[in-house]
C-alpha cells in the first residue's frame, strides 16, 4: 500500500494481524528492548508501545521482523521496484523492448521527490530531545540511541536533494558528555556517503547541515540502508518503494521530510568530536567509546501523535537480518553487473555480516589446462574486497561451480565444498595492515586489521572427517575436541593471555598435532574457549570464529612455512579465543528479564508469547 505516514502502516498491519498494542506502561531503560527481543525470537508481530514511561510519544518496533511482513508492507510496489532495479542493472533490456518497460519508467518518474513551498507544515510542533522516548537497549550502552534514523546531508559543493545522501548512522541522544537538548553524537563507519560530505565541508571550513528524520512511511526507513546503484538517489528510491513521492521543504536552511514523524536538525562543525558509545552492535558485542562527530542541535520537530520507530541491535539473527534478506531480494543480481564474473556474494548474517563473505565466481581463464586451480576467482576476490561495504570483510571464501551446483546460503554445504578442494599450500592469501569494520574489535585498532582470501577450486582432494580424528584427541595444550561439521574440529584451549605468550603456546600445539601424524581429513581446526559451545550449532561456530579472530595474527598452521613470501600449511588453525582487547559480548540483564515477565503473564498484552 502507499502509506502517507507511519500510522497508516500500523493501522494496516493491525487490521491484518501483524501488530499488537502494548497498553501497559513500559520503561525505555532496557525493558522495551528486552520485550522486543523476546517477541522477535518467537517470530511475533510488530509491537506498538502506547505508554512509554517519561514520554508522551508512542513507539513501535519489529516492523521488519520477518521477511513476510516486510513484503506485505510493500506488496503494492514490490514488483515495480524489482523491475526498476533490474533495468538499472541491465538497461539494454529496456532498449530492446521499450514498450514492455514503459510502466516501469513511469513508476520511476513518479517517484521523483516533491518540494513544497511551506517552510514548516501544519501539524509539526517544536519539542526537545528530552521529550523523546529515550530508549537504552543494553546495560552497558552509553545512553539512549536512535536505531532507525534517516540521516540526511547534501553535498556542500552541489546542494539540492538530488545531490544528497540518506544513511542509517546511529545517533546517541543522551549520556557521556553530551549536553542534553543541545548536542547529539553521530557514529558512521568508513566508506559512508556522509563522510564525503563532511570532508568537503571541513575543507571549506563550514559546518555541515544535517537533518535526522525518524519515522514516516516505512519505505523511507528502508531507503536509508539500501545499497543503491550509482545515480539512483535514496530519495527517489523512497518514493518508488513507498508508491508516493518523497515530500520535503526547507526550514532555516535544513531539509525537512514532511512525512517524517520526527525531524532533528543541526550542524557538524569541523574538528568537533565527543566520545560516543558504548553501544550493543550487530556483531553481538559492544562497540566501545571513541571520538565521533558532534552534532549541535538546532531544532527538534514532532508531528501531532508522532510514533517513534526503533529496533534492537545484537548478535544475529535480529530484525536487521530481515532487513538484509529484503535488500538481497530487491537488489537481485546487482553484484553481477558491478563485478564481472561473480555469480553470488553472501555476507553471512550469523557472523555479523561484515566479518565473513562467501562468494561464487567463474573460472574461464585457462579452459585448456587439465589441472584445475584458482585463477579467475583470485581476480574476482580482489574486486569483491575493493567494492563498497564488502571491503570491510575479514574472511572471504570463494570458489567456482563445476558439475555440482553450489549455494552460498547453505553454509555447511558451501564450506564442505571448499574444504574438500582446498590446497593448503596454495589457496590461502593474506592482506595485512588494511581496513576492517569499525565495529570489529578483533583487529589491531579502530578500522585496522587484516583479511584472508581462501580460494579453492578443482577436483576433490580429500574426504572430510565426520568425527574427531584420533590425532586431535588428548593433545598437550589442546583440551577437549568436538566436531563442528565435516572437516572442522573445535579444540578447547587455555585462556588467552597475550600474543607474546601465545606464540610459544601455538607453536607447541602445532608440533603436538604434527607429531601424531598427518590429519588431511581435517583441514580446519578452531582453537576456542568453549568447544561444546562452538560445536553446538553452526551459527555458534560462524559467530565465535569469525568475530573473534584477526586473520594475519590468529591463523596458524601445522607444519607451516613460507615459500616466495606465500604462507602454507598442512592444517589451518584459527585462534578464536577471546582476547583482552576484544569488546565484551552482549549479555542481557537478568533483573530486566524477570521484570518484563509481567507483560507475558495471563491477561497481559503479550500473554500468547509466554
């Protein structure tokens, strides 16, 4: 449907059984987040909190909690959006049959933003930050955060809405050194559009005007996280997906979304930062306190009966998992057009998205050779690691299909395919001293770490173990061993102290394995703090292994050696133990968990999810 505002969507969801109202008073300090997570885990509906302690405004969460609900919200525009995205990726289709795509082009034209003359429309009131639902999600969070903001900036060199960026960057509203109602913190990662705008403004020595939109039609929220093709603006996409043009005006030089529930305007001045964080993030840990841009608040506006949308960020799967699935279905084959030869790239959600990529490429370079080995997929791997947000990945596993089809979304099957074919003397390629995700604390510093490409292709080289090999049992320096999946064993080690001590420890472990004889059936060994946990589920393995290791520092090898500066081994060992410099994992407050039981008791709003 074409929703003109967020309340239209909420009414539609409720009529169709996709939303529940919570009428009891709920505390924005930890309770709202805990309720959200319990209902999300149960596969429950969207939640409208009608009585938020300390605020007159209602709040809604879990709007995008399932792919089915998201597609229901956009059911009337879904096909048109997919058609437009296809044309962006393959415009030749439109040239070959222009009449067949007439309606698609018309839909895109109708999506262009619409400027209104009024500076501030009827229905908006001026409020303070302190009037908002100040939701704190995790016990160690630095304060209250906006988790579904639409942060709008314009290019200082080319102003106007068609030269704007709309991104979802977290916004800290309270806590730390922020002066309430006058300052908020903006945290954005590298490779983000707002950073380009801020850099240009800094060079001009002028403040960057920022508008933060919260709420409005759900299409506006989704547009802030969409990886759009070059030349397609977020504002146009918002109109296309929402079936209604993005309406805006300007007030005192700041862009105002006329459909948003809330608008916060302000400026980022050159070289002004304040400590931001900690914040529970999508890797399942706290991102710690660091200096990030300070936004001086100019005005805060709210519509009459405005509704505050929020989500909870934590160890996947969470609501942003459904976001990712939705984006994948909408963008379709965009990655194929951007990187020739690539067939599929999957940012693995269970590993926190950015740390781990699975990819399928093509092998067409040397069809005349009888020996099959990675060639073209190595070129493709470099392209992947140089493309947008994919460049933040630490681990990239890549292969090419032959007779057997491969699917990157079937993680065990995909890794099995790789491990059956990997040549451990040839197929491991490191990138050292490079950039990783800002939120990833496994590296050597903020944004700093390493990457590894594991590119395997060709004939099957080994049969993978389906139980723990004898050589990996009762090792000196390696505790209880558990099978994670075929070809991967988790070894429980002693607690990590520091890298100076661990070099000797790892050397002794590798020598102990080597002394027991070759173990070709187990190409990957994970050293961890808790091998029963690591092996309990594939998601535990993906999360703990790839969020707790920095490839260049934490990959070791049995019988490892260098040849022409290339590292090789007989068995790869990934040290996935928790290190002292890692951020703490997210742990719910048991007192809060007990407190929210009242919402799930008999006769309460959420009794059906007890």
